[in-house]
C-alpha cells in the first residue's frame, strides 16, 4: 500500500434513520464524507416493498462510484435482506453464505480486494442477538469454510461487521483470541456505536490479521451520521508492514 487504507463498517438499518425516514442517499452521503476505500454494510434491503423495491446495495455503491457484492441472509420470494462489501478497487467474490441462525437469518461475505498492488481478504458479517447463537456463528466463522480456511494462512485479513457483541462478551473474546482488534496506537478502543443518537454500546468492530497495522480508528459522530441509521459508522486507517503472503487473484477456494 502506498497510502493508508481507509475501511468502514456500517449497519445502515435498511437506510431508515432515527427520524424514521427512508433515505439511501443520506446513508451514501455519510459514507462519502469518510472517504473509505472499502465499505462493509449490514442490514440492506434489496427488492423489498417496505423500502420501495430498490436495490440499496447497488444504489449506495453507484452513488459512491463503487462496485458491490451483496449476500442475502434472508431471501423470501423477490425480497432480499442482507449485507454487502463495496469498493472501487479490484474485487472478486471468494465465498458468500449463511451462518447458523435461529429466527432472523445471518450470513457472511468473503472477498479478495487488491489494494496498492497487494491482495487482501475482506470479510463482512452481522451476528445474531442471542448469546448462544453468536457463539455458534463465531465458531463457524473461525472454521475451515471461512477464516480457518487454508487459503487464509499468512494472508492479510480484514474482518468487519455488526457483531452484536460488546468487548466483554464470549463471542468477542473468541474472535479477539484469533484476530487483532483495530484500536488506536495508544491501545484505546474506538467509542460506542449504538444507538446512534446516544451511543452506549460497542457492537461494531474491525479485526485484522496478517501484516496489517491500525494507524487510527474512530466512530463517526457527524450530525448526519447520528440521524441516518440506528448505528454509527466505524472507520479505521490501516497500513501494511512488510510483505504479506499470497498472490493477487489466487486460486479459488
């Protein structure tokens, strides 16, 4: 990487803000202000009557002049609901799929993105609200189909999402035992991300592995971000130290 990489995780709540207004354009504006290179979004509607039938992933990506990979954790008839990874960098999909779920379905996305001529594996997920469910979902994410896959060994990894897990939770601890949490150089954590108007809980996180180092991480608390969704966006600036393993465009997994 020739310059710091800016990555952002954001639960957009179906693009419905704290004022109950549906506005994908407002969400895109919040993201654009942060100037991210890679974006992980959760709770997107695609073709749902409640949000006017639009493809929110495509709409936001187009506004940002990015491409998107969307995975529908929930798919009923023509209506879809799920998560996406957006970027203007070269990107290919490695895997998308569901996670063990009770009630609302949950899923994950795994893409390879080339940044500064170097390949990164980027993951996006949204875990459940039940503690036992989250532990099962984390175990699956760390298993051989996802982060535990042989293709991830020695690679630069970025894992983002709404984990519905505070730092003292078992699910968070399991992830933190295998990955490095993006935190400030002085060791401090980023601030709380939920609820947006009066944030009290750290539910959204960015984890790293390989030779990526976090230069800074912050929760965006602009006036627009406080109203556009029920979560605040989490932004990290990263640099790569030394040479990472793997080649861009490596074999399929």
